[in-house]
């Protein structure tokens, strides 16, 4: 947008227009930062929501199931208290961020699926052990 200024009156009109634009933008900026909720919503606009990421539904914090919510808290806490106990601040922060991202993949369906696979695996090994143990035929009593 190129505005041609040819005389003093055009310059004064442009200065007035820019001052009015400055006042309008200042009012809009004050509204965006007028309350904590407005600040939070402004900060959340930095992270746009996408409906799906790699085929996985992008869920917000409160739309997860109960196990997903627990894993968001328990997973970073457990990792930082056990495996990364003597690590520095940056490593613990990185573990916290990565475990928060990983907690989106932990749900009741995923855990029940893993539990079912583990149960089937243990049942398979238990059946093999039962088949390997052949019953010993009873021996006749020997009289002395």
C-alpha cells in the first residue's frame, strides 16, 4: 500500500491516520492482555491444534481417559526419581517433555491390549510347561 504524499495537507492526513491506527491497535492489545484467561488464550494460539497427527487423534489435557491423565503425571515423576535420579536439570526437563508427549499414546485401550498380549504369552508358556511334564505312571508297591 503506497500512499502518495504531495503536499503538507496529505502529510498531516497521513499522520492523523497513523495515530488513529496506533490507538486502535493499543486498545486491541490491551484487550488481549486484560486478564489471566486472555493471556492464557493468547499464549495457546502459539500452539495450533490439528485434528490428527500421524493418524493419532490429538487430544487436549482433559479429553484423555483416566489412565492417560495419570500417566502424564506419573511417567515423568517416576522416570526422574528412578532412572534419571542424579541427572542435571536439562536432562530432567527433556525427560519431562518427552514423557508428556509419550503419555498421549498411553490409554486404557493400549494398556488393555498390552495386558492381553502378555497374558496370552504367559498362558502359552504355562501350557508348554504342562505338556512337558508327563505324568509318571504309578509304580507297584514292593513288599520287603
